[in-house]
C-alpha cells in the first residue's frame, strides 16, 4: 500500500513537474465509464447540494456539498463547511484515489449546472489543509486552468467524465487554479476534491 506521500501512478497517468516544486498528476479515464456514470447519477441525486454566498456576499456560481469524517469543518471564504457523513459512493472513489496518492478525510463537491457556473482563480492553501488534493471530475468536460503566481505561466487541462487530477508538492503555494465559465453549450459537471484537514484544527 502507498504511504500517502509516495505516488503510485498507473501507466496512464501523466506526471507534470511544475515550476517551484508543484506537482500535477492527471489521468483521463481514471474511473471506468460504468462507475463514473453510476457515481454521477448518485451524487447528483443524493448529495445535500446548496448554493452558498461567497466572500463578497453574492451567491457562488455553483452548488456545493461537503462530506467527510464526523465533525470535520473546513472554513473557507469566511464560512464553515461542516462535513456530512461519507456515502458509499464517496468512500469507493476516495479509496481508489488513495491507492494512487494521498490520504483524505474531507471532500468538497462542486456542481457546475451549466457553462455559466464556474470557480475563479484560487489556491487551496489554508494552513490546516494537507498539500495533496485529489480532484475527480464527472459529467461534462470543462477546462481546468492553472497559473503560476509570479511568472503567470498557464497550463490548461480538459477534465472530463472520470478524469483524475492530483495536485501535490508546493502547487498550492506557487500556483492558482480555476474552472472558467464557457459559452459552449455544456451539460452538468460534478467535481470532487478530496482533502486532508489536519487534526490540530479539528473541533474549532
Ligand atoms: O471543479 C474543479 O475542477 C476545481 C474545484 C476546486 O478547485 C476546489 O474545489 O477547490
Ligand atoms: Mn481548488
């Protein structure tokens, strides 16, 4: 079994060494289509989706849901997001990603209802956040764009049904990422970001 820090990528996984020690792993069809289809339907129909206000008080342009170990809270954009208990679908996907890299106790799900839904440039660099984040995409293909903080170097990835991206190394310190809006007629997309919220911040 991997120890969580040492990646065990499959032969279909690309490893990209980014400037300043960022690491990005990606695999297009990480989840087989039948499992991806089943997961998309279940997560869409079973998760407790909410639209929440962002940092400036306006509604975020997407729906979110948060799952994980009991009592775990992830605070971002000035709001607490309390984990609901893991569902079987989330646990199944979590274990598959952990077999590649990382150890996770929390999942933030984002649901992009159409091309108008998006996520702006940001880094998941809160002090309590582990540096390895496993991001699994389901449904419509969207662009995942990353940008270096100072050189502004950018890279784009098409993330489709079953695509896995793992962000690791120093990526959150030196790079930001986003899912821009698109005018293309795209369907719904669900993205799962598995994270490790460290113990010292539990129970705040
Ligand atoms: O939807 C995505 O691919 C990215 C989600 C993300 O960056 C986040 O939840 O922090
Ligand atoms: Mn993010």
